């Protein structure tokens, strides 16, 4: 489903601030894989997502999504393949628009559009059913402005919006990091449910090693722009934080990772 082949990305190339963020990275992800990604600050985690999404172009290498070479496609043309959620709950929704308007905007992404009045009754009923799944009472608040929602509610809505059109690739960039522990757990449980039910190919960057071990069928660790380990299946299911720290403690400097 996703192939990153010999990818290199260098920032401030040729200056004293030159930084090799991704260094000859090779990563092949099968359809339906849920890959969690860990690594210290500066390891290249978010840069890898930005390269996949088209926010940056690689200095070398190729990127394929669903059999299509997207290496040179700009971000807006690559968006039809992707759903992405950021750490900041405010980034995935339009606060000045209503809940149903946000859902309609996500629903129509990549589809032909025409001028019409508001949201149809059929779509509104569909959105109500989807919102019930969140168990946040939002199905009765379709006309409410998104700006009235809490951070956890907005991130849950963002997750629903990002997966509404069943993207080829779902990118989760520390999407629970800004939430309190109870809300973060609720969003993660919802994430797991949506990913599994829709068999979505997913890459989730996280600073929480326990979360990286618990969720998904595969886990990789980045260090200085390279993959240090790639573990999946039964081996991942029996992995412990202590084992990872024992083997890669020097590369895992962040307290959030080691906590």
C-alpha cells in the first residue's frame, strides 16, 4: 500500500545549520497495517509523515501510495489518498463552522461538488448515526459551532472527519498528546475501533512507548532518520518497555518515551 524507498531529506542544505532529518529510509507498509512509530525528538518521525503527505518533497528517493508514484505530487493533489490528524485539536476542524458543516466538508473531499443549499436531510441523518459512535452526545448538536467543543470532542470529530472517506493512508501525528489521560484513552479506543472496522492502513507517531506497544500490529523506531528496529506480529505482542529500553536506551532520551 505504501512504499518509501531510499528517502533522504536534508534541511538547510549547504549551511552550518544543515540537518539530515531522514537518511536513506526504506519502509514498505502492507494494506491494513497499523504501524506505530517511536523515537526521540529529532529522530525524523514527523518529517517522515510530512514526506508521505507531500508537505515536503524528498531530496532523494521515491514514495508510492496504493501503487501510484506520488513523489512529485503537491500536497493538495496527494490529499485524496490521505487522512491526517495533528497533535493540536484545533487544526483538524473549522471552528467557525457547525459540526454538520465540518462533516460535510470532509465527506465531499475529493468528490465533484455543486452549488446547493446546506446539508441534505439524508446526509444529516447519516452524520447523526456516525456521531452516535463517538458517545459524546454530539449527534444532538449538529448545528452547534465546533468552537464550542472541548479539545477531546474536537479531536474525536477530527478523527471521524479524517476517516469518513476511507483514505488509502491514515497519518496520526501524536494525535492524543495534547489531551488529558482519560480523554486520550477514549480517543485511542475510538481510533483502534475505526481503523480495525475499516481496515485502514495507518501510521501513528507517538511519544508514549506503552501506547506504541499496545496498539497496532507493527512498531518501528526511528533514530537520526533511520529505522533502528521494525517489529510485528507475535513478537510485538510480547514486547515490553523494559526490553526496548535495555536494547535502545541510548537512543530513547525523551522522558515521555521512557515513562
